[in-house]
C-alpha cells in the first residue's frame, strides 16, 4: 500500500515539516498583513475581516500577499529544522535508553 506503518525518518519529517510550513505560511499571509495593519492603526473598532476587505478593495489581492516569499522561506526552514531535529532526537533517545536499532 501507499502508507507504511513506521516512524518517519528524520529527513522525511524535515521535508514534510518544510512543506507544511510553506503551505501554512502562504495561506495565512493575508491574515498576517491584516494583523500588522490593525496593530499599527489607531481604530479600536477594526477587526480582521474589515481590514481584509479594505486592503482587497483599496489595494488589490497582491497587497494581501505582501511579503509572502520571505515568510514562506522563513517558516519552511523552521519546519524543516523543527520536525527533522524532533525525529532525530527521538531516534537518538531510543538508541541511548533502549538500545533499539531501526
């Protein structure tokens, strides 16, 4: 079958973490843009939905994705390092404590 019932290898987890991070970063960039503008603004009644609509209406869809490339790069590197090191640490601890080889 397609699915294998085993723990992922560190490099597999790193790639999966990188891909998941990149996707999440790209999809949530408009929310980050809206949040930043709300934080820098002075309107206490402003909310995310209103800000998203305002940016889209006044500046277009491209502005909602301002900074998407560096954001995707940074978060995908973080996902790669975090998930890869997590799986590598699990293997190291298993071998250290239980002398289990995989």
